[in-house]
C-alpha cells in the first residue's frame, strides 16, 4: 500500500514508520523542512500549504502531527502551540483529501487523538461511547477530532486514535518514570489511586495495522491495553521489572512545581478500555502492564 505519514519523525511516528517500512509498504513522509530523502515531501500547515498531488492515489493517510504534551511546561503560548500543531494540520489534511477526485481519495484517514478526550473520570470505566470531558486537553481533543469532519463528510473512512500511555523505553511518558525508578526515587504519584490507560508499543503498532486493514472500523478507537491500572500498581510493576524499590510517594504539589499545569492533565484518572478493538477481534500481545513493561525495558523483547 501507499501510505502517507504526517508526524513521522515524532516518538510514535518513528516507531510506526519503521514497522510499516518493514512490512514493505511504500511510505510518503510529509515534512516541514526541505526534503532530505526521496520519500519526503514538504508541507507548511501554518500557511495552509499542501500539494494535493502528494495525497492523490494514496491508500492510507496517517496523521500523528502535534507538539509533545510533555516537552515543555505549559503556559498560554505553549497551549496555543499544542492546539495549532494538531488542529490546523488535521484540518488541512482532511480538507485536501476530501477535495480529491473520488477515485483518487485514500480509503482511510487514521488521525491521532488521545484518551484525554474523556477528561478526569475518576473510577468510572470509559469506552468509545462515553462523552467528552472538560478541561483544556479534553477540549483540544474534541477540536482535533472535529477537524477531520471534511474527510468523513466526503465519504472517507476516518479512524480517531484515542491513545493512552504508550510504553517504550526511548520516549513518551514512560521515560521519566524509568529515570526516577533507576535513581531509587520511584513511588506512587499524588496518592497513586488514579487510573493509567497503558498500551505496549508493539500493540499500539499492531492496533494501527489492524485498523488500517479493517474497513468496518471507523470513528473513535481507544488504543489502550485491556487492563488499565492505578498509578500505584503501575509503579510497583515498574519497580519489579527494574528490580528497584518504589516506596517514595510524590505529592501533587511537587509535580505542579516540576510540570506546571500539565501536572493536572498528567494526573487525570482515565479508566479507558479498548471496547472497539476487542469487539473487532484484535488480539493483544501484552495483556498485563507488567508484560508490557518487560517488553519495553528488555532489549531482546523490543
């Protein structure tokens, strides 16, 4: 298949690009700098610049573009960047594929989103039928998903990836947990009772492959493991995996000092489950968080 990737240089995009290339697909990468390789094509979302010919005839478009939520302390300027780096590129991609002749449109647009869509849900279990939450990131996710409307209105299948905590040693939100645990500073955060919807990297990639291939799946999909855990249980599992004690609790106020407003989003409790994937028959490689952590942190398992 010919697959166009936006956001291919990010944490998730890099892993996905390597996996799809290994599968033998023809990859086209949209880049915001001068192209350096034959498979790269420039685009400028801020200026609304994207050559429709690059998308014409593609089988699949995958959009993972967006500034990292954990890259910097949140302030008004960075919140604008988080929104602009997601909503604007998505809108341009969706409008461009919608404007292609019907026989040149991709059969699916796979677009990033996040379980942050649900906001803080406490102990309640949430799946794809649950309503949107409140707060900055939940509202951002709603706008992000809504930006795909032109593609869906044009009859293109649109899949919205409500991704949880993807476990890989080389990036994402696992990295600071690993560092603290390695330095014998690991422990439950803010009481440890909040729920963490995790997924292994191999299952995140496996779910993407599954969603691309299954034409009956559309709309929001929780890309999370089958058994969400509380932070205290995640911390214990990480400690066992790394052979480190994890008894030192970290109060919420300390996280606010370190992370600013992002601390409130990071500690949002989301007991999200992958109802759409399990009903469709996706078989997880890793069904427990300890299995997923071992896969992430054992070199031979990656």
